[in-house]
C-alpha cells in the first residue's frame, strides 16, 4: 500500500490496524560512468515497495535528495545542506505523527545520509520533550540501510569476490539495471577497478582522487539478473523486520 496512491479514507482505515510506515530515503548523485544518478533512491524504493506488499505495511513517498556535497563536481548531482535535510525530515515526521503514524522506518540507500539522518532523529526527539500534547510521545524513528539487511553482505561477497567497491558498487548498479533494463550500460572502464577509498574533503578533492566517480568498484560486472536476486533477498529480510515491528505494541 503506497501513501501517495491512496485516498485519505484508505489511510484512516489503515491506521486502525497499523501505525507503521516505511519511507525510502536516498540521494541524487553520480554513480560513475555507467551508474544512474538516482541509484541511491531507486534501490531502497524498489525494496521498500516490494516489502510493503509482502508485509501489508504502508510505504511512503521517496525522499530522493540527500546529503551529497562531495559529488557536486559531477554533472547532474543534487544535494541538500544537512540543516535543510534535518528540517525537512522533521516536517515529514511531524506530519505523519499528527495523523497517527508512530513507527517510521527510514530505509536508506546512501551512506552519506547516515550522520544527517541520525541528527534528524536527535532533533525530533529533542523537540518532542517540550511538546504540549502527546501526539509525538510514542513515535519511533528507525534507520535501516538496505545493504545491512540480513543476507545482503553474504550474497554480495559470493557474487562479487573482488571489485564490489564502496561507491558505484556492483550490487547497487545491478539493482538499477533490473529496475530499468533499457538503461543498462556496457562501457569499458579504466582502470577496471577504481581506486580504493581514502579520505576526501569537498567535491573538487573527491574528483581529483576519483576522476570517474567510482570508489573501489568495477560496475561493468553488474547484471540485471543479479539485481533481481539482491532485491529478492533484501525484500524478504525487510518484510520480516516490518512484520515484527508491526506486531510490537
């Protein structure tokens, strides 16, 4: 059940049996020469939607622009300031809590979002200490990174013994190729496996160290059929977690 494809009476009916919603959250950033700009929101979005059907849980609209300043030297990347993202996440949380949702699972697809998501949770919990009413008192904000779901790390290690990488990874590109097979790329990459991760500061520093945008990866190995298996594994794991959360008081 998707919030944006529901009517308000349908939402009211849903809230009589569940107060849980899963919200895909990602980023709009470069993913190397062969990866889609929307990779980091496409992955959690498809997993969340499939898991919501399997668990009979509401899925919300995708929060598709995140914190990605270090990618801004590559055309097409869009980013929010951390303070902006924190404010918008809190507005979303306040609105959903106002309607009665009290378990918000943010399914994340971008490692660069993690610190800001946790800061947004801290901001929300701080403000609710001073709330005049009880609407927000029982609200839980939960972060799950899709790559941390049960079975994903082991599966990726088997599929990609080398070259999986840290950015523009084979697995995330494979997921997007399954979702959008017509956009699959076959470009030769040089070097085949990108430089491994080392610290960087701003966007210019990132591009100097990783000229084509990849970090430690060889996404030329990405295949749609592997993406299907990754999605299936993640969906089963997330659906189980959502069912457990839904059963808790």
